[in-house]
C-alpha cells in the first residue's frame, strides 16, 4: 500500500544520499516465483537460489515491503480456479490484488553456455503496466546486480548489493548425482546401447527390467538392436529401424523406459490387413449377416486414401449369396456372388488394395464366407527386400 512521504522524511532521504526514490512511500512487493525456462531438470536447483537471494536483497532495499510468501501461496491455492483462462498480464494483476501487493515480480532463467540469463517481469498492479530487467553471469553477484536493477525499476533507488565475497559460482552448486534407467523389453537378448555404447542385453521379460546404473544427469538416448527383423516402423512411409528413445535423467532419480519393439512381419501384417471377415452361415442357426467398416489409411507417400466396405450375406434353402460394396477414393465397386451360379469366388486389385471374396457351400446345411481387403503397398517380408535394396 502506498502513502505520501512527509517533507521531513523526503529531506532526510536526500541528505543521507539515497538518490532517485520517488515521493511515494513503501511499495508492497510480491515474488510469484522463478522458473527454469530452459527445460533441463539439472538446472532446477537454481530456482531456489535465485529466489532466496532476491528476497534477501529486497528485504534490505529502501522503500520496499515484502508480501509474506506463505500468505501468497494460501491465497493462490484458494483462488486457482478463478485465475483460469486469464492472460499472463491479467493473471499477474489479479494475483497482486489478491495478495495486497503494489508490485508483482515473476522471474525466469535459462543457461547459455557457461552463463545463466536471468529475467524478471515487474507488473504494476494498479496500472497494469509491465517492465523487465535482466542480467547475465555465473556468480551470486549476478543475482545481486539483478536485484539492484529491480529496486531501481520499482522506485528509482540506486542500491548496490554486490559484494567481493559474493563472487562464488552459482553453477558449481549443480546436483550431478548419477541417476538410473530401468528398461523393460519383450525381446530376448537384444543389445542395449546407451548413447551409442553397449551396456548389456534385454531380459525378454516385460516384468523384469534391465538396470542401467550410474547414468550422468541430462539427456540420453537408449537403443535396442536384435538384428534386421525386430524394431519399430515409422509411418506412413514405412521405414524400418531399431527402437530408440530419449530420456531426461534427473540427479539421483530412476527413470523408466518401456521398449516397443516387435517383429517387423507382425507390424507389416497388421498394416496390410484392412478388413478380414471369415464367417459360416447355417440353415438351422445363423442364416444371415451384414458388415460395414471404414478402411481409410495413409499410403507410403503420405497420401490419404478414402476406403470403406459394406455388405450382407445369407444362406437359405441350401443356397448362399454375398453382396459387397467397396468404395475407394470416391469410386464405388459392387460385387455379387452366389453358390448356385458357380461364381463363388472373386479377386481383384483396386488402387493400393486387393479384394478377395468367397462364398462356398461344402455341406447342405452351411456355407462359408470370406471378405478380405488388404493393402498391396505393404506385406510381410518387405523389410528384408528394402534391406537388400539398400545394400545394393
């Protein structure tokens, strides 16, 4: 809360050499937090250091009264839903009003090589105006210098917090305690590589992981290799590769990875089969059926293919019939098969798909029906052909 200084107090401030303070009194200042905007969890430790030093400096600054942090957190917990949907600027103003602050401070930092860039946004709660100050360095005095800029931006006071004894590196406090990685995989004895280096073999039991111990904090890549038949497939182009994943290892923390490798033929088989219907109709039980399915897919060139299949079948008085409507990229194709006419099976290719239709009655009381729709641009064994072409 702001109040007008008396002429005597103003004169006293001028005489004591404090320059640049406005004619207004103490400003209630709240610090809403310091965020690691770089994303590397190894640098999270710096948030508490920056916040602690800033609050210490502000507590010694002229014309500034700090809002109790505990009160601020209690208010925010109560009003969290009310702040939903507000812009960053609106939220800052509203938070300031809720906690009784004249000024709200929010900070971010990002590591840049051997330095850290610290930035603070300063929101005037009454007017909604925003200022920003920043400082780059690697020592405690970097934060003290930023605090001096912050005070000057709030009330114009010229204050120095830097100290020769505060030239210690804030980067050396980083927690480098090793972490661990637990890798779960269904493959038996696949090679495990950590950042390109061999570290062991998969257990083959999805409930028993392989432990990679003493991993330095930071971003790492884990890969499994069980030869040319196992891995993952990148879609829609259908590219075969080993399974791999990046993991951010935190100091002293165990990270869990679950590999998704499969035999390539299993993946290709699933991709190939767009629709497979195989049913039997009986004269004394199930006499008819109907079906309908959307078969749309993206081909290997990335083109969207619109496809669908529908139809019905019936068996009565020893005679079976099958009617199928297949649509491919807007064109309809109709097929009718009958056990009595001798036309009980049909195969054709339409675009990047093949159809196999069949209705057959081997016994007088039943008939079997098959409707298969497959992709022709993928098929089991494709990965071996492409490996051979790559070798050639």
